[in-house]
C-alpha cells in the first residue's frame, strides 16, 4: 500500500474531500466541548495513561487473574496466538453449535483477523449489526474509521445501496428513513441468529467480566437473544479493577463522539442460564509490539478515534488511504509494527503537528512515535527512491558549510531569474499547490556578517 | 494450552518495567443540590425525557399519557405499573420483540451523563430493555450520584451476571453524522423520578 498515492486519489474529488474534512472536524469540536465540561479532564487523561502503563507492565498476571475469575463465572476462555488461531477457535465454537447465522457487533479485532471472509468460506452467514459496519459490509468495503465506519459515504450513496440491497424506495436518502429500514432489517437478523459475537472495550481482571459500549444497542440485542456469545479481545484490553472503569468510561465517549457516555455500557459477567459465553484472548503480534520500548505505549489505545478526527491528514485523505484496519495517526504507529515494508509510507502520513497526542485520552505520544517510525523505515531502506536521493543530497549539503552557502546564494539568484516553467516542474512537489517563497536578498548569515562586525 | 503458555511467556519476556497505579482521589465534587438538575440536563442531551411522579400523578397515569398508542406493555414492576403481558410467563426472550413499552426499575443514576444502572435482576430477561420499542425506567430521585467514580464505588459490578448503564434511547449517527433516535433498540427512553417514600410504598 502507498498512502500518498491513495490520498491523491481521494483528493481528486475536491468537494468530497472538503466535506469529509468538515464532517470529521465537526466531531472533533464536539469532543472539545465535551472535554471542557470536566474540569479535571487533564488529570483523568493522566490517570488513564498511568493505569494503562501499569497494565502493560503486568499484562501476564492480570490476564491470568482475569482468566481465573472469568472461568469461575462460568465463562470459557480461549487463547489465540495469531489471527489464524483466533478464526479457528471462533469457527470451532460455531461449528459445535451448528451455527448458520452469526450476528456481530463492532470489533476491530475481528477485522484485523479477517474473521468474516474466513467464516463465510465455511458457509456461515455473518451479519455486521452496527449500522455503519452494515453499510460498509453491504457495499463490500472495509470500515474507513474505527468509530464511524461509514463516515466516507454520502447519504445518497447509502440510499442507493439500501435500495439495491434492502429494497428501500429509489432516491430516498433521508437518514431517518434509511435508519428505520436498517432497524427492521437488523432486528430480523437478531431474532434469527444462532450466535452473537461482540468486541470488548474493557476486561476487568478483578472480576473476570467485560464491558461493551454501543449507542445502538446492537451488541446487547445480539448477545441476549442468541444461545452463544463469543467476545473477542486483544490482550491489551485488560484493566485491573472495576473502579478503573470510572476513569475510562468518562473519557471514552467524550473523546470519541463528544457524548458524555455511550447509550449502553454493558457489563457481562456470567452467561444466561442455558447459554454459553466465550472469551477469546488474542495476541496477534501484540507481545512483539510490547517489546519495542519506543512504540509499546501505542498498546494503551482505547480505540476512541479522536486522533483521526483531529488529524489534518486523515481528514483530507480518508480512512481507506491508510490500507490498514485501524487508520489515522494511531493506525500509522500500529501498522508498521506488523509489517514495516507494507506500511512504510504510513509514518509519513502526518504533519507532526502533534494534535493527535493532544487529544489522546490515554496520552499516547503518537506524533513522537510517528517521527521515530520514520527513522526505522529509513534505516530499513524502505524510503521511496526520490526521497532517499533528496535526503542524501541534503546530507551532503549540510556537511560542507561552503557548499551550503554557495547553494543558498545560487538558489536565491536562480529563483528570481528562472522562468516559471523551469521552477514548477514535476520534481517540485511543494509547487504543485503552492507558490514558492519570495527569495530574500541575502541570507541571515550574510546580514549578520554585515551588521555585527566584531568591534 | 500451548498458546496460553507461549503468550504468557512472551509477555513476561517483553513487558516494560514496573509502573504504579495512580491514586484516583481526590476528586472535585458536584454539589449534591445540583445533582438532579445536572442529571436531567444530561438526560435531555442524551435524547431521553422524564417526568416526576407524585401521589396526584401516578406512574401508570403518566406513562399512559406519554405512550397513548402503545398497546403491549410489559412491566418488571407490576405493583407500580400493570402491564398487558406478564414478564414471568415469557420464557423465550425472542417473544419480547412484540413489546411496545417495557417498564423497569433503575438502581441509581449518574448526574454527569444521565446513565442509569439496570441490573438483570430488575428486568427478568436481559434482552427486555433493548428489544422493547420504548423503555421507561423508574428511578428514586434520591439515588443520583455525581460521576462514574461514585457509581463504581457503590456498585458490586460482578454481583449480577449482567448489568448495564443506560443513557437515553438507542441512537446512531452513522449516516452522514445525522443523529437518528431509535437505531435497533428503544425509540424512546422515559425516566420516571419518584420520591423515596413513594418508591417504598410501591
């Protein structure tokens, strides 16, 4: 994948890019308003960050504690080293129960593991039940945002899609009407599903329970009706005690959508009588990521999406341009830990403005990590050729002061003299959308020598 | 079991140095006099509505006015509100899909976000408050805590097999960020505030 190429494609439709930018900025503003209602907001972020740091330092013991308590609660706990094992475990549970239809609530982990195509290949019908996820599933796409999966769709496109797939009336793009149609369609799915799968927002070591947050109620409608509930979670979702939920639930929805809390914060501890509850704990490169000192803080992420909504690059390039299940700034520091070569362009999809780190509710040093990933990418030799060339050239230039001064003199002169068509060539990436600066008469060094001659 | 031991071994090998848990106290207080007003304001923002019941204006009466067209009413508080279907006679939660209005008790509310704790022991079926077309929660107006911190301080979260904070009706903004109330769950939430004495009586 190549972020600049994909972003350029997204940018071809200028009006749409503008709309996308504004839609996300609107969410960012809601987040700002919500955070300002809490005077102790910054203290909360600090606490959340420290709790997560503590968890990362004790993941082994907390996971064991969680497993012990969950088992005592009558929940079956499974461990999966990678995506393949996770998919196999889920399938074996479904197979044992003869499941033909599975309803799923939002789970970025199962996206990461490509569970849907795996199960579909085994003949199981998989229905994503979050409205945004259902939209992208019907359109045979991937989510473009982790909280608002269909944020890249215009309502007219959803109207057409629903007309095609759900039989809504042609040309009707009213969100109220379309949501009502999805409601009827999805309630029928909940009522006829053989099993439900949910993600996990937080798993509590102390009690062996887990919390799932939704606005639609789709996780609950699935889990409370089907005879089997499977919850899939990455290892890092664990928190020590229930009291820590107070910190995280205050931060999560405010950071994500600007709501004070999601409509439903569901706490699962034991299966309903006569039904089964399973938890799949998934590693899938997380333990390796934990070993990277510079990058392990990325595992603190609670998946609120605030870094995406605020990112000037994400807003103008769209989630699909990242080519990874988690897009945006946090995706750009998670993806390279999985496959440096494939995702080598992602750490460069940033202006390093630092807004992502400022809004992050668990205070991940996102922009610092982006900067550090750039060095890793460069050292591994995955920089594009022209960038490598330019950097080598710049390196030489900075090494020899006389060369640097001469280049400056010539540059200032040539910029004034050369015709436009020689300056604004395809090599001049800056000049594609901007004017070059007016060259000054002299450099600062020349001015200094002239004005500050030693007495 | 080998994946389990491999994962745990990798975690022990790779985990960062110790880092202490933060102290979660002290916290700023919302003055207790402002709790109900803050709660109601948050409820309105979350798309919920409310009324205060009194001896002159009973819960049943008020709900009948708020939901005049709803015919199938299921109540988890039959002494307070009489339903048209008996919750205890429903064995399969799928049958709750035809319920127009579900009425249940909330344990307590949270002022900062209007979340109300509902425990499975108060609802008969876990699916009930999600599957009904409309939801009414009866709340003792003295039972409102300032923030989620106080909420978890008073909660034995693992005591029920399932418990949920509910803040407003089911909603979505997945189509062009347009807020639509009534995604898959209840199309409305009505909170009935009662005085302590009234709740005791019922």
